[in-house]
C-alpha cells in the first residue's frame, strides 16, 4: 500500500487521474502493467480500479444494478460471480437491493470500492477514500482497504497522516506537482535526519524544503 | 458494443426513473390528442396524420432537448464521467450509448400516438404508407434534435443551458427560414433550401421517402455525434 501525500494543489488528484487514464500526461508516458496509457488505454484500464474523491455514483440506481452496469462496462465474462465476490468483500449483502441515494456515506464509499474491485484489478487507486466519513465509518473503510491490499497494489491519497502511518508500506510525497520524497517511513525519517519525528513534522519539513529549493528534492 | 449497450440501457432506464420522463410522454400525447381532435377527427376531413406530423416536428424540437439535456451534464455533475473515462469504454461508445438511449426514449414517446392511427382506422381509411413515412421522418428529425442536444450537453455546464442551446439553434434556423427570403431575396433562400430540415420533413409527411432527405438527416445526426466525440476526446487530451 502506497500513501500519496501532498499539500492541496500538489498534484495528487491530477497524478491519480493520469494513472487511471482520465487525463493525459503533458509529457512523457505512463505504463500500467506494461501497457502505455496513451496507446493501450483500454488494456491498462482493465488492470486499474479507481475510486475518485467523493465516490461518484448514480443515486437512482440500486446497488446491484450499478454493479451490473459496471460489470458490463468492463465486459466481464462472469458478471454474477464478480458481483457476488465484490459484494461479499465490501460487506454490501444487506443493501444490494437498496437505491444508492438512500445509503449512508460509508456504504456509498463501500459501493464505490466494490465497483472499483469488480474487475479484480491488480492496481487500486483511491483518492481520499475516507474524507467526509464519521470516525466509525473511517475505521470500517480503512479496514476494508487494508483487506483489499492483501492481493493488490493500492495507491492511496489522503490528508490524514495517521492513516498513512497506520496502513501504508511506502509513501510518495508531492509538492508543486513534483516528487519530493519517496520510500518507507523509517528510511524517509533516516534520510531526513528526523528519526524521532512524527509523520506530520516530516511532511512539513520535506514540503518546506521543496518549496525553498523550488524543485525536486529526491 | 457491449459497453455501448451498457451505457444505453442504463440511461434508458434512468429516463423512466424520473418524473420528467413521464411528463414528456404525457405532454407529447396531450399535444397530439388536441391537434387530432381539433384538426383530424372532424367529419369530412381525410383520414391522414399529416397535421399531427407537422405539429410533432415543432413539438419534438422542444421535447428532444429535454431528453438529452441530462445525458452528459449530469454525468459531469455527479462525477461519474470520470469513472467512465477510467473504464475501458471508448468516448465513441459512450456518446453512441447516450444517443441510442435517447432514441429509444423517443420511440417510447411516439408509441402511444399509434392509438390515434387506430382511431383513424376505425373511422376512415388511412394510407399506411404515408403514415409509416411520417413516422420515419419523425424518427429522423428526432435523431437530429437528439444528437444536437447531446452536443449541447457536452459543451455546456448545466442542463438548462444545454436545453436552451439546443432549442435556440433550431428556433434560429426556423426563424431564418421565415425571415431570410425577405432580407436577402429569393436567390439566397434557394441556396439555403437544401439545408432546411423542416422543408425536408414535409416530404415525409406527404408519404414521400426521398433518399436524399434520409441521407441529409443521417449526415447531420452523424455530424453532431462526431462533434460530441471530438469535444470529449479533446477534453481527455487537454
């Protein structure tokens, strides 16, 4: 699980959108599972699952209808099996027949996650998946994300540094659209000479350094 | 094709999940019934749907944008356009799916008017060839309105603007048709004539299926759809 950190406007969401093929890179190329997103977008899309910020859904659809729609969008060979697996993993059994608009934010987030894993992607991109949730919902969704990370790579963008500290193996720090630091937390602390610092202090120090230098730190 | 049908069937169902869908159907049937009772269902009048079709060309101009105004604006507003963009669905299949769903909705809107044809059959001897030609014309004109509505929905940020933009375009065309000959003389008008969809629809109404008219509507519809695809593609690339 990789934590994607940065101040507001650092370029986290833009980078995630580029990785998911929603936006093109202004230069260079992006390879997902060996597929160039510019030339083989459809193939790359099949191995990436995406949950944008706020979990956009169609409120008038029932959960199962929405998942059926998404499975058709990905032309899944066995939609019933895929839906059943996603429903089980995301704990949606009790609400599958309910309209999405009637669900709590926590459940809507789960529906978004179920849709993102429906095609069993090897990479899951989650943009602020716990934002706007109450503390109990945060714990539930965080647990779910941890479970999902067992068999796939997860790229997680969040402002909650404790979340990153709790569940991420690696951290990518962005500032002004550039990579500032990357690695696991102990090595980042070591390299910055802040071995006892909290992630918050580390984040502030590395971002400030990037701003003062006006470019890439590492 | 699978992704296209997924988008089309989702949108088609959504059309009937909102009261606006039923309001559109009810308004269309009400308008048709009033014209039918006032203009067609009168003793001594020929058993023809001509005045209904003439009326429908204008009515559809206002109803078709109501079908399409939600299509892409709503996806943008909800943020679901981002999810579609991240899926393997191509922009072309997305736009085509939107168009097919609105065309299917148009068919459902037109279906209840067949009841008026049944009434004609009961009290007269209607020319079914002419009626079929009229319905084909309505579908072709409707397709043109729908595709322009989809383009309006792509380029505008709100449903209301999308609706007004689409209606405004054809109202302007219609007004131009009335005003142009007076301003520019008959020569300029005769140059514009081949581009007048309302004039072309008149042939269908009298039972004349001219291949050039069919081609005209198909080409204009395709142009609006291709323009919608181009705009969405350019958004994806910028």
